[in-house]
């Protein structure tokens, strides 16, 4: 089945219309019983599911295209949680519901990200697209109030307190899988093909 391209047209604020190819077919094949009698026919169809990213689009664009890790911070002086920083990326403050400021925490992650806890599993989400066993880690970044989930690639086993560095997929999928983590000290030549460090 061929590639697809979907774009949006936004002529009016808050309204948009999708353009593109959402349904694709492929040639049918006969289905026969054990005597060779025609029982039915396959009708392969692919449906493109659209996942809107909303204001989180900037987070995914940063990891996919700029090799940057963005977080958010509440700057509302009237908020009890003023100054609190969040990653996973969230747009609105959970305390005051105000719009938060987007901050770049790439360097902070490079200099201080640690494994808070981890799990090693052979089962992942739909379509099993990660190599198994998967080393899922919860990442603690200095100054950030929440933990980011991620996965380790390359050599090394996760452990609590392990220092890790973010790496980015060179051919992005525009999903969270574009971001992974390696043990601190991993060099460019140790990195798995297709992955790269943040720009210096
Ligand atoms: Zn707030």
C-alpha cells in the first residue's frame, strides 16, 4: 500500500478541513475451502487514523525536527504552584488551569536526567514496534515535578539512579518513539544506527 499525505486547510480560526488520502484498497484474493471451492474473497482496505496533537504538537515537532526536549512552567503569580515545571508536556497548569510557558530542558536533561524507576518487558503497545526486551524507564530531570516515561536503547541495563542522556531518531515518526535514552558516556560511534544526540 502506498504512502499517504494528509494536510489541513484552516481558512477560519478554529476550523479546519482535512485533505488527503484516507482509504486505500489492494487487489482481492480468493479464499477457498480444502476442496478448492471458492468460499469468499478478501477485500484489503487501509484506513488512515488521524491523531490530532493540539497544542502538544510543538513538543513532538521539537523532538522530531529540532532534537529538543520541551517542558512547561506555570508563571501565574496568583497560583499556589507558581514556578512548577512539568514534563510530560502539558499546556495548562493543573492548579490554576492557566496557560503555561514552554521551556527548553534539553540541556538540563543531558546534564542531570536519572532513572527513577524502570520495568523490563517483552510486551509493548499495539503493533509491537519496539525491540524486545523493552527497557521502559521513568526519567527524573532536575527541577521538574513529574516523571517522563521513556525507553532505553543501546547497551546497558536500567537501574535506579542511572544517569541517562536523550537521543533522537534521525528519521522521525512524529511520535514519542522519536525520543529514547542511552547510558551516560555513550559515544556517537556507540549509538545505534538512525539515532543521534541533541545538537550542541
Ligand atoms: Zn498555575
